[in-house]
């Protein structure tokens, strides 16, 4: 089962469109929205593992100069068998 997460991204002023263009090239990113507020972009990500998600955030996103800050919110599955 795929691991789903939402990544909130804060960009440098005037660089949001450039960041979106780079993010669209990443296969793990399934959907992007430009938003208003303390963050500029919300990205829906699907990976096979926490390790892959960590790699995307720590190695790929943080390598984009115009990204100032990220917050990763992993989706939790509450459907459990008791």
C-alpha cells in the first residue's frame, strides 16, 4: 500500500511558479495546489515507504534553492482490525 503525505512548501517571494515547474517533474508528486497563507504550495505525494518520502523531502525538495521551508504531513490510516 502506498504511503501518502501532504507537503506544505514555503517559497522565496516571486519564485512559486518556478518551484511548481520543478515539482511537476517529480513522479511521486501526484497533485499540486498554489495556496495563500504561511505556505505557498501544497503537494500531495505518494511513495512506497517512509525512506522514499524522506529522500524526496531531504534530498530533492531541499535541493531547490527557492524553497525556504517545508512541513510534511503523513496521512494516517485509521482502518484497523481489532
